[in-house]
C-alpha cells in the first residue's frame, strides 16, 4: 500500500496493489503544475485508490493530446495530488505527494520533444517524443 498527502496534511489518500506505470512528463503543463523541470506521475487503477482524509478541489484542463483531465488539489495549500480522466479506469498520482520516495530508475519519459535544455535522460531509458 502507498499513502500520500498534500503539503499541509489536510488531504490524504492511499493506493493498494501494484502501480501500472511511472512517468516523467516533460510537457509544458506538467512543468507548470510542478513548478519544476518535469512532472512525475504514478499510474494506478482507480478501483485501488481512495481518499482517506479531507475533500480535495478539482480543476479541469485540456491536455497536449487533446483530452480533458481533472486535477485534484488541496484547497488550503494548493498541492496538486492526482490527475484523472472521466473515460479512464486509472488515475495518476503526483508522485511527489507520496509519503515514501519512489524509485525513478524505471520511469518512462514522455513528451521528450518538450524537455528543457540540460535535462539528461539516462541511456537505455524508455522514452517517447510525445505520449506513449
């Protein structure tokens, strides 16, 4: 089981079972939401995810692929916690919100054509110019 929360601790969640994938996304939207060089998302089955504390707020936005994504965040501290699509049975936990650090060595890099200059992706790492 994995647990996580926002920065102030108002919103908590847990996810059971094995994750489906770990992504490092270099698109502009992920850079903006993380205020960093990329976003890190852990895809998990929606059925294995539950909110354990608090009530998140949601904001929807279009993605680079043309889909719409619903973004969950803490109404107090503003931390982004997960993304979900209404048409999917998975959701993407923002991995920086996990209580235990996650190993990035097997992460799949997406939207590499938009990565910032100077970001180095290790040789042999699975990567895609856009989404996989």
